[in-house]
C-alpha cells in the first residue's frame, strides 16, 4: 500500500455491542482498548528485539528469560483484539496503525549489554503498566469484563517487570536505575552500577 493511503478502520461507532452496554459505552471501551492493543503489540516486538540484540556475560539468562514473556504478551494481544471485536469494534493490528497512533517513542537501544537492555526494559514495563492501570480505572463502571481482562494482564506484566528489576536491584532493595527517565539513560546507569 502506498504511504499515506492507510486509513484507520472506523471502529468508533459499533452497530452492536455486548448485551447490557449501550453502543456509546461499547465505543468508549473499544477506543480505550485501541492503544492497549498497540502497546501490547509494541511490547511483544520490543521483547523480541531485545532477545536478538542482547550481548555480554548475561546473554543466555536474558535471551532465554524473554521468550516466555513474548508468548504471554502475544496471548494478551489476541485476547485484547478479540475483546474489541466482541464489543462490535474492528481491532487495528497493522504496523502502520501502531506507529501512527502510538503516543510513545520507539525502543531506543540497539545491540547492548544485558544490563543496559534490562534498565531500558524496566522503563518500557513502567509505561505499559501505568497506562494499563489507568484503563482499569476507566473501565470500572462501564465494563467490568474488559476491566477483568486488563487486571489479568497486569498480574503477568507486573511479574515480568519484577523479573527485569531483580537484575537491577541491590541487596538493600534499591534499583540502580531509579533516577533514570529515558531508556538510554537507564541503560547507561545500569551498566555503570554493574561495573562497580
Ligand atoms: Fe529466539
């Protein structure tokens, strides 16, 4: 398809939705799930990118830790897309839609030490978890079934972030990357701390 020809599917106004919800409520939840779907698709791709680009002494631990996370996130993607369809919407699953509509930057670390990727991944997980929690709060009244799905995702996403953070944590319980607010900075700090 020619660049610029891409059009977003008109999923805002479903012709029907699940029983017990109005079409307007369905539309609101579909819209809310649109970016959750993009965020999860982005996360699955980013985790594979790290799986392929991690180097250094902890290569195999991090390389192998990430594939089960990818599998789990891919299951979340499928469930989110199918929830959108169930609500009468059209899930948007193309890379063009993701890049056009996402509100965050692309993952910024290329080939790098395991600890640098872990510092950056911690921030990636913080972003998606924060936004998922906001969606949980927003769906509290309107759709507890979607809310339940998002809570289920969070149970795993927060666990996976702990797996990442455990590599950055000191025996005293502090994170080496605590003050870093960008992926590149978190990566640099994590490497410096690991060398101490
Ligand atoms: Fe692989």
